[in-house]
C-alpha cells in the first residue's frame, strides 16, 4: 500500500514510493507539470511564487520592447545618405532641364499660339517675336513660311477688319484706315480694303447711328443736341459734310429749325 504525498515531494524530483525506490521519471514529469497545473502557493516552495512573478515580468517587458521596435519599423522610413540624396536631386534637376530650343522652333511655337483663334498681321507677329528676343533671321524665316501657307494674310485681315468694325461699331473709312495702320498693314492693302465700303453704305450707317443717338438727346436744347450728334459721328471717322447732312435731316424730321446750319460746317 502506497503512502500519500503532496506535490512538494515531486517538484524536486526526489519522490519515493513505498518500496523505497526513487521514481525519477515520475518526479521529472511532476516538476515540469507543476508550474502549469498548480498555483505557486499550492506547491509549497517559498521561492516558487517569486520565480513565477519574475518570469511574468520578463515576458511583459519583452512584449513591450517588441511592440516599440515594431512600431518604429512601421512608422519610420529609411533616411537616405546625405550624398546619395544630393546626387539624386542633382540628377533629377539635370533630367528636368530642357536643352536650349532652336530659335526657329521657338518662333514657330510663339506664332502658332498667337494665331490661335485670333488673326494677326505680319507686323504684329514680328513685334511679338522681337519682344521675346527671337533672332531676326529665325523670325523672318518663320513669318515668310507662314505667309506662304496662308497662316498670315494681311490683305484678308484688312478686309475682314473693315467688314467687322463697320457693321459692329459703325466706323467710317477714315477711322478704319487709321486702325489698320496701327496694326502694321501696308497702305496699299488698306486702300483696297476700305474702298470696298462705298459712300452710300457709309452714309446709311451714319443715319442709323444718329437715329439711335437722337432719342437720348431729346429734352436738350438744339445746340447741345447738335454738338453731341456731330461729335459722335466725328469720333467714328465720318467726313464733316456727310455728318452735316445726316444731322440736319434728323433734326428736321423732329421739327427742329436747321436754317442756322450752313452747307460748309456747323
């Protein structure tokens, strides 16, 4: 019959059976199983609880250390060496730097951009190239080529300008010729363009202008109305004789006395 023993006898591996033989294998198992199956206080050894606490504290410290190192690996980025970073930046700037462009290519790009949606004269484009410091040889080559293919046509520009400004703003031939000169159009081309606008059409436009302005001058005295109507036609380039006829007829139609108006001027 075996005697009863407690767990303390197995934890040190010296448990004995009733026959006095040492049970080394069972004792080893008991020592290994004791920390997982029983609480340290139940083992009966005063040092067992302290060892368990030390072991738990070590595991907690190891977990916190792994957490901190792992967080640094996730958040941090490897910092490049100073010379490596400088070399990469220099290489990037060198790759982004464009080689000097050919002046002819620059002139062509400038002219195409300026002609997009808006016709321009050769003189206007030449001025734009000069302001951008394009060499004269390159500018001349591009402008001549654009004329050959029809991208620059001062004659067509002048004719379209006369048509648009006369019907849109009511400008007379004198004012139209003045505007075309400021755009660098040759005088021969200007004369050909404004000659398409005959005197009868010009006078008809003057009458329409006076009729629209006449309503706004009602209530003013006769001299003031006369000055306003005549001044409006003069600013638009109408000859004095034509303006006189148009204004006097408009005032007579409204019952104004125009006997004081002579044939040679106001």
